């Protein structure tokens, strides 16, 4: 195989970036006050080949995506070309070992049969209805999973074929698919009780009604009561940190230029994936820099990372630190995934972040796509080989983060022991606590084992203990994760999201100063209120969560500019344009003493302009300033000073203004889609639902208060 070597070298890449910034970009706008770079940055149309020294193909060719030769610094493996070659996408994964639940003894079968009979007898949902039939069917599956676990995937495949769930059932549910994961979950679940009801509701077209949150007993959860009065708030320093928020890159190393972008069987922009209405002629060829229906190729990822330092004016100093809220692996089908492919993707992306963003650590959370099988993580309570089946991944992630110099050894060890969750205490007194939110994600089959337990994995116990330590030490804390616990209530399970809400209430506003999530690919925000949102008002807003392209996030204060709100969570912007969105990212300005967000700036790239770039190489994608959070909504809260934080109280007052002025909510909807030309219109009840979602930090709150199904139209 012929290998191509870069001829430019490091100086060559610097020259490419300089030419783009000095010749193509207008002067900065006055409103940025010198804190930001130019309002628009157009990257070079030529791929900066000096990023890597070797390539499997010619990286200057515009008909294909560059294929760098990637060496894993942890395993020292050189990843083969076949792994990312768009012409050699695998049809199945027969390489990775599959963990099979061990056969149960006769005594275990007897005990399980007895407990399941009692569970069926006591479950009020049973009767002559679809829900009862579904749970009864799960009984047979459970005993097969326990007595003959190797036959579990076969049963799932046969049922799939009989009922026509999928076109290719063996690929999806066979031993190389998720069949063995389902077998493990069914073997451990109380299928005659609430576990079975939740499984039938989630995975079998709603045959059972969705369960509400179980009663939550917090009598022994917290080691200490919430301080009363609260400690004095941390003093602002007047110095601003620059914090970058990236999320959901979803790099597609198998992206094929010119392939069908409107294919019938996803993922699109892949060789051989056609549109059934036009199998012999491509309807919409995949542009070189990406499109709305596909995950981004390497060319778009590198373009975005090239633009970020210029637009944020961090070329020399770098960011103080970066938040990465998960999902760096593409939306490949299970049969196209493997351990090696996941490790390749994360090695490539984290290496690019290190090379192109300059100084400052990256604090990364695990996304639901960042594992194999995707979204699947077993709790440690399973024990033995079953609970350890993803240890290979936690070890690789922790080693990469430590190798890049982003985590100290102590934090990396926590990540190894806590399923990629960790805490790192910075020298400035801020603690970053990262969660593996797959432990409350609805697509994780293991979460349907003992669903009445809101913390089967121990993740929320870990979070609570870390927050207690922070409170005792007088430190502030930021929480980062991937899957949001609230918004419209469709992503998390009720019980763990309910417990998380109570934890936020207990440690806000004096400890938790900000929360950040990803996953939705949109620009969203979640507010947390005291006393489980029984009083939704400015005086009870404790915290807010920045969710994938959302606004700024801050803790809680008292009185007018501080309050008893529990908090706020921000959902950060996705780089991937998939789901009809523009590509985007965000930077926060944060006070270095209080760790409150003072402003948040969002940049986007118009994906609809990418097809026109294919005919030339002078220009690549343009990234432009979309909005400042303070400028966009600040007029709605006129008594808020320029240095007052954009905290939960401020955000609640913005939502109050939205209720009176539809134009504010319409702006929020526009920003939610990153100003995409494909963002659906939203009027009337849809606008009211968006305000309700902002005020919903958990599944129970969203289900109780909000009109469902209004999140994107």
C-alpha cells in the first residue's frame, strides 16, 4: 500500500491558517469589545496536510476524504486503513468477544421462578391486555436467558422475524449485535414487575403505559442537611476565563464524497447506500464538507477546529479549559461498529483537540455513541465478567485523557473505577465532576434491571459524595455529562432523573455553579427549582443546565441577582449537522472567582452553503458569530448589570419575558436549531411548550407540566 507523506510540515499549516485569517476576514464587530475575533472566519479550501505526517491516500485530493495514519498512544497500534476506508465498511462484527450470561443453577432457577410468579400475581397491570401479554412473554425469555443464555439472541432474532420488527433481524439482534446485551438484561430484570412494564413501554411500541417516578426515599441519602443559612457566596474576581464548549462531533471517517446524501438506509454519505427511489442515480451527492443528513467528515472537523482559535481570539493564550460533552463516534449501525472502531475514533478526535486548540485541559464526558455496543453500560452490581465487560473502554479513555495531560493520575484512576466518570479538583478551587449519563439513558438495556432503584449503577452516589466533599472544602463545582436529565422528558428514565434533581437542589447554589450537557444536537437550556419545582418562580430557581447549544449556565444566588433557584443546565452546540442543523460551538466567559457564567457566545457554519464549495479549493466553510446570550436576552431583564451573572434567576426572568413576548421565544427556537434553514416553524402552543421545557430539569417535572412532542416543531 502506498503511503503519502505531508510536504508542508508544521510551518505550512500555520501559513494556511494565517492566509485565511488575514486575507479573507473582515474586521471584528465593535460589540465584541475586543474579547472576540472577527465576526466571520473562512477556512482554506485545501486540507492542511501537515496535521499528520502520513496518509493512506492523497490528502490533497478533493474527491475523497483524507485518511491519516493514526497510531494509538496507549496501545501503540497503527489503525488499519480498512477501519475507516469508505469502500470496506464491515457488514458484521465477528471479531470482538461476546460476553454470555453464565448458566444458572437449578436452585437459582427455582428462586427466580418463585419470585417471578409472585411479581406477576401482585402487578396491577396484568389482565387481558397487550401489556400483560408482553410481560408474560418476557417471562419465557427470562427463563431461557437464565437456563440457556447462548440461545437468548436466537430467540430475539426469531421473534423479530416473526413480528417483522426489522428487515435484517440477525444483524441487529444476533450474537454479534445487541442480542447478547438483551439476554443479559432480561436475565436480571424483574420482567413480571415494573422492569418488565418499562421494557414493554420502551422497546415494544408502547405495549405498556410509561411508568411514573417511584417514591423517592432521601432519608439516608445525604450525609448532612443543607446549610442554613448558606455560606456566603464566592466573591467575583473581575477576571474572565475563556471556556470552550464542544459537543457531538460524531466524526464519520467513512464519509464518501459524492455518495447519496438522501439515502433510504442510514447512515447516508456512504458508498453503496442509495435512495430506493433512485437506486441507479445519485439524487444529492455528499458535499466534501458535509451536509444536513450526515455526520461530518474529517474535512469539516478540521475546518471547525481551525476556525475556533481565530474567532474566539485564543490563538496565542489558548482556552483556560474546554468542555467536551460527549458523542465523538458517528451514527454507525451496530453491525458496522467494533471496539477497534470506537478506540480509533476517540484517539483521532482527542488527538485533534490537543493539536489544534492549544493549551488548557479538555474535560470530556462519555456520550451514548462512544462505546460498543452503543449506549450500553452494565452496573457493577452484576458482578464478575458481566460488570467488567466494558472495562477495556474505561481504561483506554482514562489512559488517553492522562496521556494528553488533561487529567492527573488520581482523576484518571477515578475514571477507570467509575465507568468513565471522574472528579478533578483544579488549583483555582473549581471541581469538575463528569458523569456517565448512559446510566439514566432510556436506550441502555441494563437500566431496566431493578428500575425502582434510582441509582443501580452508583453514579449518583458518586456525584453526591463528591459534592459533599466540595461543600466541606468550600469549593465550587461544575457538572458535565451527555444525556440531559430533563427538557422534554424523552431521554432519561424517571427515577434517576428525579434523584438527580434532588441532588442539584441540595447542593445549589452554594456548590454547583454550572451544569453542561449535549446529546440533542440543539441549543437548549434547563432550569432547576427548589422543592422539586413545586414553586416555579424566580425566587425558587436554583440552577440551570446548558444543553447542547444552549445559553450560559450559572449557579444560584439570593435576592434579585441571586436566588434560591436550584440551578441551570446548558446543552451545548453540536459540530455534526445531522438532524438538519448547522454546525456550531460555544465559548463562555466565566468569572475566575465566582465561576459564574457572565456571557456565552455561539458560532455557526451554514451547512446549506457547502455544496457550492465543491467546485473550487480557494475557500472552505465559513464560521460566523451567531449571538451573545447577554445581548440576545439582556433587554428582557433590564435591571441586570453588565457584570451580573447569567444565572438561574436571570434565566427564569427571561422565561417570564418570553411568556409576554413571543418574539423572544421565537428567537430561542431559531437559536435552538442553530439558525438552520431547515428549522421547523413554532407558533402558539409550540412556543408555550418550549418555555415549559426550559423549566423542566427532570422527566417527572416535564411529564407533569409540559405538552409532549413539541421539542422540534
